[in-house]
């Protein structure tokens, strides 16, 4: 087929039986008018209430100009925010709305050291007046000594290697010398070291374990994995249009029309880029996995559709918004059953699946993996605990949205992840968005320990939120797939449509979320994004709020309450002595409940206290099992009135339950005023 300008519209051949996804990628550029593409995210007949809150479509040079302008005024911004003399701001990204509002994302340094967990977003009006500020940490960054013991770097490396080995890595040294930082993501700012351990994980996935250690004590403070993995369906069917280029007498899988995306063949290697797909004809693959170019064509197609989705729906020019494409590598390793995004190489990598028979190069995998890159370029959600679950959920949400966007008749959009790969060997999907627990590991709703799950399972509540916000609760059939989505509070949810839900999530991701956002923060951010787009009190805001309540994050918009169940309560006032005083308890006696406690046991706690961050709070079951509800922190808020959800399904229900509270810091006192369990 002859080349058209710099981009070739390439059919993979009519003889492809069941190997490639079909649907011609829309090659035309998005509307030149800022409002053109993003407004398409609203269903016909339902215009958005505030088009000005939609993301503006910026060219790479326009974005670069905004970043340069913001960087030139960082000193003034730091002063306006009341930052200390040792603190400086570094611009990471700028997002602009159609009404001129800008959302500038900053990193922080302290005495020249990077501050992890110190990122923040400043939202300014078109008149350049600061509207609001969203911080990853509200702690004050002051009085931190940057002097560390001479042996601290060696101790940090040793601790990091121990953590990596415990996680299955065989690495015997760190990738580089530990980096001195200020750790601010979890409470009080602390001088620390960040050490990165490479090598391979136990399943063959590259390792990039970040370990944070206290510079003075050597204690491990935190760790997270820098390689973000995910598997999806390997459904191939029909003919696909690709963007290719000419190189001498050969054609190559380089999509010049989409930022220069390249697709490489690793040929079962695990490092480098291998070789760029190149051949004398412009027809790629033959539909069989034995032909290496088949997987290459799938990866190139998936990258192209994902690029078009972000550009045509959100006005985003590439993963970083700078018009530059990532690259893809296929045929990684031997029988590697996964795919992963690595931000350090800005690339996607796909294994060939069990027995090298099912390359993981499907459309929703491409959307999932590239969306990890979008998250890294925007909110930077840390890949552990609740923020890690939100990171994974973002990729599932956007991967699903890419699949629906493609409108592929051979692979209709659905709310199932990995439904074609048969990774379980019984035809079931990898994950279910309508009821995540159907996979045997994911959580349907939030509870206090959800952040302890693997990030692919702690993503469940956000995936469930997206389904409920899009489609609503109850039984229904969509594109031939049957769903029956429950709610944790027993009340129904009415959906607002997938287009609105995905737009709200994207706006929250790019303008509200930060590196430490948890489920409570995600609720707050999406409600704020929906309010910007549709107005306070709108049906969309109410639906977003109700969908969060339905996964046990916050209350309903209209004050609706479910049947209370069996309630056991103590209103006996118990004084909490100041630190270093002992722990105190309030007790309730539970009777008449058959079997074990529920997986969604509600624990209501009311405490009057002048500084709730001083408090460490536990729920103690009749058999002595303890559930941590709250660690002590730097939260200076007064008084606590909160309902926690605890998975207590492993302990008997009947007997004496105790709320155990201890003040861990001096100068403040308080009283337990109410302790309530709802079964």
C-alpha cells in the first residue's frame, strides 16, 4: 500500500483469521478548537453544565510555555504558600482548562534535597489568582536536620537489599548509591535515604524496588515497586489499521503520526530494545502467534488507539502531554504471563503468555499500561497501599474506556479485565468491575485494611465505583454481558454514563489527586471534579457521591441510610490519659450473632480530643485478635467522629469487643464518648 504523507494506513491482510483486533483507528487530528474533542465526552443531548472546566487541548509547545512561566515564578509561589526559606518548588506539570484555569503540579526540595510526599497542586483562575491548593501532606516542613551518620548510606543499601530479597529478588547490590531525601509521605518529615534495587522479581518481571530508610536509625520507613504490572485479554480478530513509516526500501513499525511510537521485537530477551520491526512489505503478521510480527501489530494498534483516545476525548497529546510517544516491546522473556509499564524507559513491555501461546498485546492491556504512564506524569500515585490501588484502578478504568472507545464489533467494550486470556484456566476473567470480589481476591468495598492488599486487589473499590458511577447498581446486560452490581450499604445507585464517569476521573487524576491520595482523597477529588464540570448539587455530583457511599467511602448525597442491622453500643465515657499513660478500653458485649463477624463490620468511634493525631486506636475481638483502626500521626484536627470498616470474618462474633486507645504524644488529653459495632 502506498504511503500517505508521513503515515501509512496499513491493513494487516484479509487472511487474518483470529489473531488481530479489528477497527480502523481514526487517523484524523482532534478538533483545532479547544472544546471540540473534550465535549464529545458528554452523551448526546446532555451537554456539560460548565464547558470551561473541561481540559483544554494544548500543543506540546503551549504546554512547555505554561511550564516555563510557572517555573519562573516558583519563588513567589513558595512565598504565597508560606513555605520556609529552605523550601523550593519545581514545576512538574501544568494542566489548563478551557476557561483559563490552570492546575500547576509542583515537587518540593528542602535545603536542596528532594522531598518525597511533598508534592502539591496549585489551582489558579484565568486572572492568575490562587483558587485552592491540594497537598500530598499537610505536615509542616521545618526544623529537619540534613546531617546523617557516615555509615547511613551503607545501612540503607543493606536494608533495601533485605527488603528486595524478601520480595523474591536475587539482586546482590543496589542500582546506584542511596539518595538522601526528606520523607514526608507518612506523617512527620524525616531525613531518609531512598535506595533502588533492580534485577528481576521472582516471576521474571524487572525489579525496581524503592526502599525508604530513616537516615539516623536505619529503620525501614516504606517501600514500593516502581515497575507497574497488569495483565489483560489477548483477543485477536480481524483486520487492523496501523501507522507505519518507510525506512529506505523497508517499512518499519514507527507511527510518525502519533508521536513516533516504535514497536520492537525482544525475541525472548529481557533487556534493551531488541530490534525495530522492519520488513519489505507493509502487511504485518499473518494472524498466527508463530509469526513474530502478529504480536507487534497488536501492540502498535493498541498504542495507536490509546493515543487517539487520550487526544480525542481529553485533548491530551501523548502520555506526558508533550506530543512524544512511548515505545513498545513484545516477546519479552520466555512464557512470561504479564505485561508491564516502566516509567524509567517510558515504555510498555508484553510477554507471550503461557507456553508462549497468548501474547498479552491486546487493546485493553495497551490502554492499561499506557495509563500507568499518564498517572506517573500527573498525580504520581505511589504504587503501594491505597494510592497503589488507585493507580491500578486508574489503568483498569482507562483501559476499559479505551476498549469502549474503539467500538470494535469483534471485541465489544465490557467491564471485565482479561476475559479472553483464560489465565485462570476456566474461562473466567482476571478482574470484574461490577463485583470485584468475584475474582477471589479483590475488595468490593473499602475497609480499614484494604491498603494491605496487593495493589491489583486493593483497586477493587475504585473499579467498583467506576462501574456504579457509569452504569448504576443491579442486574443489567451491556453489549451481551450480564452484570449484577451490589452496593455495600444496600441502597441503589443510578449511573450517569461511562463518558461522564471517565471524564470526572481524568479531571480528578490530573488536577486533584497527588502521590499520597487514598480512598477518602479520591472521593473528595472526584466530587470536586464533578462539581467543577457539572455544578454543585447536580445529578452528576450526587451520583459520584452515592457511588462512593456504595463502596463504603463516605456518606450518601441525600442522607439515605440502609437498614442498621444489629447494633451494640457503649456510651460510657472513658478518659484517655496523656502520653506516656497506658492504653484504655471501652467495651461492648455482643450476643445473639450466629458464627463469625462480617467482612464489613462497622466500627463507630467518637472521641473528644484536642489533637487526634496523638491517638493510636485498635479494635480488639473477643478472641484477642487486634485490628488497627488508626496509627498516631501529625493530624492536628480536634475530635474524632468516624466509622471504620473492618474485615473481621475470621473471628467469632459473640463475646466482649474492646476499643483500645492510647495517647502516643504529650500535651493533649481526651475522652472516648461512644463506641458502636454494627453487624
